[in-house]
C-alpha cells in the first residue's frame, strides 16, 4: 500500500473533512479552467481521495436517475458497468502514479482528476442530455469531435496534475502516462458496455390487446386489398408492398410511409400500394408486417395483377441479423422473423413472375442468394457481413432509404440506376462519417432487365421533401 500512497499523502488532513473537500473542489475547478493552483492547494490525504471517489460515484448515480425520469428502475448490470469503468480508470491512474512518481502519488492524482474532472463531466452530461431531450440526430463526425475533445481535456488534466509541485514528473514520463490514460479511456468508450443504471419499465407503454389484434387481421387485409385498382390490359403495371417489421423504433414506420408517398406521387401508383406496419401507434390502422400477412398479400395480388406481365415491388425495412433474417418484432405478439425463403415462397405460390425486392437492413446482402432469379431484381442496403446505418429511433430515414428513395428515385424511375446513385452517395457519406462501409448489393436478372427496359411510367414531378439527414 505504501508504494501507491506515500507517507505525506496518507497523513491526516490539514483541515476538517468538509473544509478540505471544499478546497479540493475549488482548486480542481481552477485547474479545469486552465489556472495554476498554489503548491498546497490540494489536500491529498487518503481520506480525501476516497471521499472524492464516493462523490463522483454519487454524482453519476444521481444524474443517471434524473435522466431516466420518474418511475425508473435500478439496473444492477448498469451499476456493474459503471463500476467496471471506475476500476479500469483507477488502474490507469495507478500506472501513471507508479511511472511518474515511483513511490506513490495515486491519492494525489485521484483528488486532482476527480475535482478537476467534475466540471468537465457535468458539462458533457448536460450536452448529452440536451441532445436527447431535443431528439437531435448528431452524425458521427460531431460525436467524434465531442468525445475526442472530452478525452483531450481529461488527458490535459493528468498532464497538469503530474506537473504540479508535489509530483514534478519528468516530461517524458508525463507524456507516456498521458498516452496510457488516453488509450484506456478510448478503449473504455469503444468496448465496455454502456448500460443505463436506471431505466423505465416497459409497462409504462400502452398495452396491446393481442387477441383483438390477431382477429382483426383478415378484415384489415381485406380492406387493403379492396382499394387496389385492377391492372390495365396490355400494359405493364407496378404494385407496391411496403413492410415495416420492427415495432420498437418508429424510424421504420416513418420510412415505409414516406416511401409509399414517394411511389404514389412519383410513379403514379395511387391505388396500387399495400402497407403493413408493426407499431403500437398504427396497430388499428394497418395490418401486421409479418410473414403470414406477406403470404396473404402476395396471394391477393396474384388475383389482381397480370402475374405474367405486371411487376410486384416489395420494400422491407427493419433490423437484420447475421443469419440472413429480418427482425420481426412487436412486443407481446411473438412474431417470427422473415427469411428469404418466406418471401420467395409467398410470390411463387401466388404465381407472380416479375419481382423487385428492396431490403433496408443490416446484413441484408444474405437475402440475395435465396431470392435471385432471372425474373427478379434484389436490392439490399448492405453486404451479407456488413451493418447498415441510420436506424436510430428519432430519425425519419435510414441511410439507405434516404439515398435510394428520397434522393435517387425522385430523379430517375430506373431501379438499377437509382441503386447505382444511392450506393455512391452512401459510400461517400460513410467515408465522411468514418463508418465501416455497408456495401449495398444488387442482383439484376436478365429477364426482368429486358422486361423493364422500355417501361416508363407516367411520371409525376419529383416531390419537394422535407428530408431528415
């Protein structure tokens, strides 16, 4: 113990406990603002070091509780995640103390880092809270600057602490200690779990009458099918089916509704669209987006379309899994995920020959092998081993939906040309934001390419969209 806490640090405090704590906090605030404190400004006794750790821990719990709001529930794994972060941080400080002082200095570093770091931490948490409160969608470059600045600030505090009179460390030792702390903090932010200490119970959300939802599906599907316009003889018509299969994030509901509006206005598909959505707010307005309803819709289309000439366009937006499945989630309803064979068998049984299938989800490239055919175009937001981006709850569009539908398809009616434009835009955006490329994929069957070569809809002017980027 004496190697970490030398004799002068573990001696009794020179002032009363509260007086010493107040002095430390005020001195730390001066260091945080860039001022040089006096040589004896900090009371770095072992008791004050422990008290500062308790203060930081209490401040963390208090802010987490306030951010969670009324009715929040304590989450033990979140508390363990926070504790792990503190343990790792203390280990990095202990290494810095050993490297720079040789025989201790850990208590001094704890007092300086905690007291000077509290204003930094409070400011950063306030910014994060405001961003969430106003549902700001902050892209990666800005978050990198934000967290990078915070990391630089903490490292600067350590550099200054190691230069203060009680320690007087050599510059090269300080530099190595700062690099070590910076690497540890960056690794913590990147890899350690970020679980909330308090969370709101799901029971706060409005309930769903499962039995009613299931029994009303056939009636809702019939209402959707009745409004379909019949196909035009001797003309290739398009019919659009949009499915938002993940109920817990509204971005998918917003996206599928926006895409429906675009194809109606841009491609003049009024009366030729069907919409399936999993969301609590639309449970009484649209049929469920599950594989059973997909099969029903395909069967219904088979009786309305010219199955040998018309084209069915299916758009699915959700989360995707690495086993090449699409997440179908709606709380208590217990729905099954969708696989490529579910989509293919639905259209095969309906006898629909020509298909354009567009899937916006992570790992969606894995659907191509199960859906490709000479009569199909299959477009996916990512490769089979890559994630796609933009599915946070507050957004209006995923990256792919924005680039393909809101941007490219409002400038061209060629599905393949729109994909090429969107893929280039997405690659540029991901590079700009320093994300791993999602690598959107496309399969174009020779028969459908020939079938659509001379097809031109009666195109409406491109809509003026208020887009969320």
